[in-house]
């Protein structure tokens, strides 16, 4: 099974993402306890733009394989949500990761980027039913993003 998982990785290396996904699915179906296949399957789903499936695979790995780097898995989950334009879930995954690794500057940067993108999306929404609360939250998110960007910049200048 590990050899088949390796074959799937090889398919990915050669940009044969459908074959990689099929290989990973076969490994997963043969033995659901092969942890790396869940992460690799998530990567294959991202490559195929099947973001809900990617998130589900990463979440399965997060919940069932404590030996994996939890922060890294949360980053993968956040990326899948970002790519799917599900910015609220992206934010939640990044915040969870930051609770585990508050010194990781990449997480702060990604959170600021997500807050900024979400806020701009809300502000640029011309829906007549948009509420004051939604606009206020967008402005608050922009201010928080600005503050985080400043913090990350300061931290990178110190390093």
C-alpha cells in the first residue's frame, strides 16, 4: 500500500493529478489507516480544484492521525478554503493554527491576507440588502489586517 501511495506521489510529480487521485483513493479504500494517503489525497483534490473533498481529506488526517503536524494540516485546510473562496472557514483554520503556533509569521500573514480579502469582498458587494453590521465588520477586518501586516513587517525587520 505504501508503494501504491508512492506511485500516486509520482503521478502528482508528473502533473497527472487524476491518476494520482485514483491511486490514492484505491489505497484509502484498501486500508483507511494509511495516514499519508489522506494528506496526499487532499493535495490531489486541491490540484483538481475539488476543494470540499480536499478539506474533508485533510480534516480526516487531522482528526485521526495525531502523529501528523497539526499546524501544517490546518494550513492545508486553510488553503483549500481560500481556493474555494470560503474565507470564513479559511480564517477559522488559520486562527486554530495560530493558537498552536503563535510565533509562525506565515500564519499571521495569511490571516491578514484573508481578513483583507474578505473585507474588500464585503465592501465591494453592491447588494442593497447589505447591513451596517456587515460594513462595520469589513472595516474592522481591514483595520485588523493592517495591524497584522504591520506586526509581520516589524517582526521580519527584527529577524
